[in-house]
C-alpha cells in the first residue's frame, strides 16, 4: 500500500502543488509568529493580560509602520511597470 500511495502522490506533476501549499503554510506561520511575538493586542502570559489596555502610541506606531510598508509607500502600484508603459504610452518609440 505504501508504494501505491507514493506512486500516486509523488509524481512530477504534484511538486508545484506541494510548493504552493508549502509557501502558503509558511506565510501563515510567519504571520502567526509575528502576531504572537510583536502585536500589542496579543498578551500570552497572565501577568501581561492583567495589565489591561495600554496607551503606548509609540510602540503601536512602530508595529503599524513596519519596514515593508515604509518601502512600498512611495512606489507606483504596478506589478510590471515597463510592460505597462510599453503598452499604454503612445509616444514610446
């Protein structure tokens, strides 16, 4: 039974599916760890939960304005900028 299962699921066509699911699980795991470790609204220990609502705006600003958001802020919202310019600009020679 093990060899028939291996032949069914470990074919060459299934590798991209494994890769896509692996990337999705990795992204979900990264976001979970980020929220547990850094998010101000998540308190894991009982001592931190008893603190109530914290009014720490500097730490909240640092959490909300992370490196990726700062990098993307002044960029144009296009995926393939050169191809978009090629097809949309009539003055391009």
